[in-house]
C-alpha cells in the first residue's frame, strides 16, 4: 500500500492500521533526511499550506512549520489572537478567505472539538487536525507510537499506561485509538474525577493506583494537568495530585523492570513528573519532539500527494 | 505481452567485467572515488561492481552509498499513485569526491536529474559520472548522457527494458518487454 485511505487527517479514529504503518514508513525516510547536513527536500515546491492556530501552541506549531519548510512548501501563519476572528468572522469565512489566496492545505488547531471535521465538509482543501479541543490530536499520537516503535521495536503487544488528566486530553484519546489500532494494550491511570465516564467503551483498562499501573506497563505516557481547561476543582491540591499521580525517581527505580517514560509536553516539572525523571535515560521526551517533525513531514507529504493538480 | 532476451547471464557477466575495467582506467585506485547506487534498482548493479572490483581486481574497499531520489522527483502529484520512497544510506561525505552514479536503465534522464539535486544534500562532489547498464537511446527528455554503458538499446515507447539480477530476480539477464 502506498497511499492513505483519507484526504484529511482529522483524527486517528478515521484512519486504519495500514495508514499508520505507511506514515511510519514514510517518516523513517524523512527522519534520515532531517539528520543530513542539508535537511530540505524540494517535494512540495508547488504546495501552499496555511497554519491556522485558533488556540495557543508552541511546540506543535513550530514542529508543523519546520516540517512544511523542510518539504519546501510555502506557508502562511495565522493566530486567532491577532486576527479578524476577534471582529466576529465565522470559521468558514475566515478559512474561505485564506483559501481564495490559493492555499492547498490547512493545518488547524481549534478550541472546539470537531472543528476539523466540520471544516472538511465545507471547504475544498486538505485538512490536518493539529488539536481540536478535548477531541483529537492525531499527529501527537502518531509521533508517540512512532517513538515507542523506535525505542522498543514494535508497538504491537506492548503495554502502555496513560497517566493523568484523561478527561480533558485530546492526546489521551488519540493515543488510545492509535495504540489499540497497532495492537498495544492500554490502561489509563488518574484521579477518578479526571477519567471520562464511558472510558470502558474505548476498550482500555482503568487503574487508580500509579504504582500498580507502572508495575504492569512497558511505557508510561505522563500527561500534563491542564489547568486551563478545568473550570471546577477536580482534585483538592496540586500537591496531593503530585503525591498520588506524580512520577518520581524513587518510584521509577523501585520498579521490577526499566520502563520507558514519555511526555507530550509542555512539562510541569515537579507536578506530573519530577526533573530527575524527565532528564533520565528512560525518558524519551526529546526523541518525541524530533520524531514529531519527521511524522508531520510524512503526513503532509502523503496528503499533499493526493491533492489533485487539476483542481488548482 | 511478449519478451525478448537482450542479454543472457554470460553476456551480463562480460559487460560487468568491461565496465569494471573502464572504471579502473579512469579511477585507478579509487581512493577519492565513491559509488552511489540509485534506489531502487541501481543498488544491485552498484553492489555487483563493488564486489567484482574488490575480488577479481583486488581493489581496496570501495565506498558505496544508496541514494533515494523520491523526494526530488519532478512528477510529484503528476502520478495517480503516491510516490513511495526507499532507503537512503550514505555513511560518508561526498565533498571533493569523485562520485559515480550507478543505475540499471537510463531512459528519460529525469531520475538522474533528481539524483544530481539530491546528492547536493551530502556535499559538493569534485565531479560526477554516470554509469548505466542499459542506455535506451533516443528517449531522453533531458541533456543527460552516460559516461559508462553496459549496452545501448533502441526501444520504442511502449516497450520496457527489465534488468534482472541473480540476488533479487533469480537470474542475470536483460529483457525487452512488449505490451
């Protein structure tokens, strides 16, 4: 198989295992490219990409931007804080205005879940979801699974625990979909207030004791506590959260086996993960960031190759 | 579909030896020379020539890299299918080296055009030569000609030349395939 089954990357839910494997295989080649002294290929010379960020982002935006530049695409950037969205323009109008400037692809982060899906039904461009509310963040899940594959050889058969704020996390949902599609076993771990009510329907295990969860797993993905999405108090104090669900070096060293520690960033050092864990050999946090560029290059390359030249 | 044998195993072997000797004439000890096999099918020929030069002609280890040109091609989005990449493996610097591109069939010249761009990501070679096993005459789209050729072939557009290598296809042979 050499082609994606979809024209947009809206979520992991909408793609299949073959798509994921194709993205990984393509990312392998791009990983080699970005480690050359000249890190650029001319594939997307005639493609223009708009990065629409209706919500703050540092890592993801830089990673997408770098991926696009490495592929030689032309890019325009847009952030909601400095735009006409503040003046009351609708999403479709904003995007259609941008598309009328001959843009082929849209990378969008939006605070509302389903914004990407909605847009894909109304506009004529390839869309990559860079995070929509608490819904999905597909490229993050892809790069997480890719990093596991790189570190442990394969994702199938591995045991992965996702720790922390599952309720507000698009990273958690996309990761669960991707890991399950690739044949891994998944458990979530966190305070009951931060676990979604119907989490069982996703086919994942639930564990509220961090030590037990870590004893079980090969990989621990430590999520950030998203204070900005919490309108009420989900746990008494940050300190209590850290005591129960924070990963420290003492606990990591006391486990029977060496597990891999991941974090999608940004890290709240001393909350969900201590500094000595984040900087330890077992943490692959910076590998995740590097792989992010390769994965995003692969996604953009594969989607761009499906854009019909005649339509432009 | 019909096919005609252009070269049999023995003729392939003779052509390989001739190419090896021509390379020695120009590159002597190969100290500043590197081989670049063009992915996917140029690498078999490159491996063959390297082994031949090292065993039969007693040359010291010749540097060989694989170059994939997929991301440099000029037909991105012009095909129905997504172009699938292969592995690039160049573990040396080509700066100031004499580079020999090795590919199995030279047809339009577009692959070599892409390879000329791609190799620049690995440094600035002192010069670049092109070795091709089959040179399809009169079919070039670009002003690119080989420095070494195994055999020149006149094939019309709906004909295809297929080079088979023992390690991949079970036999050494060159076929002309008509649809």
